[in-house]
C-alpha cells in the first residue's frame, strides 16, 4: 500500500512500519538508560500519540507509570495556533520525573503550552519524547530530549496522526501528495 486516499487527498508512503519501530526502540533504550532510577511518569498526549505510546511502552523496561492527557490544536491541514485542553491531568505530579509522549512537534506551540501548564505542579523534571519532529517548522523553544524521527515540513498521516480525523490507524507514515 504505497498510496492511500483519505477523503479528498492522496498520501504516499514515506516511513515504513519497520523504520518507525526501530526508531522507537532506540529512543526507549536511551530512556531505559537515562531514567532507570527515576520512576518516570509518561504522559501520552491524545489523540495522536496513542500508537507511539503503546509501542514505546513495550520497549520501556524500567519501573514507570503511564497516563493520558487530551489536547488538540489542529483543524484539517493547518495548526490553529490555539491549544484546547479537552481533559487534563488528575495525578499528583509533585516531585515526579515526567516524560511527555507526543506524536509530532510541528511549531512546538502544543508542547510549549503543555510544559507551561505543568509549571504549577511541582514536577521535578520534564523530558519530551516525540515520534516526529519538523525542525523547519519549529517556532517555540521546547526541550527535545528524545526525538525518534526528523521529517521535512510536509503534512503527514498515519501511525496515530490524522487528516480530519482519518488515517490514524495506518501502520506507516504517509506524506501528502500535492
Ligand atoms: P504544534 O503545536 O504546531 O507543534 O502542533 C502539534 C500538533 O499538531 C501535533 O500534536 C499533531 O497532533 C498536529 N500535527 C502537526 N503536524 C501534523 C501533520 O503533519 N499531520 C497531522 N497532524 C499534525
Ligand atoms: Mg498531538
């Protein structure tokens, strides 16, 4: 399946499932080594990061917890620049080492907002693990501790990421064909 049609758009295969899983395993190995005595709390940012978080956690072997927060900033193909927190955190984060698990950092706005909202919670330290990074799109200063794959500034779908809600179930990553 090299080309997929989602609604009115066509997308071409750019990153295979195998390549994704290899990159995730490398990130997990670094986390296992770096955070082994820190009992980290992984915070998966829904909806997009659900698949990344599931596969990442299978490679994480250190004592850790996982929780979920739901945010959204995208409508269709363009970032709205506004982040809506749909539901938030209930855990006590005081003194915790937190690892935010994101699908993609584009402008960095979502991540910057999320980190700012953790500011009042007495977190010991915050790390960021993202499946994808678009370095050319970055506009905000955000920590980039664990980046699995860097991609060009193109719109992509699959492996959790959507176009208008569709395409999240694709096992690989596909790029918009202009
Ligand atoms: P940012 O706030 O501009 O960094 O945007 C981050 C959020 O926008 C991500 O968590 C994704 O949900 C979404 N996003 C960014 N780029 C893409 C893309 O190429 N395809 C689908 N969703 C994207
Ligand atoms: Mg997201």
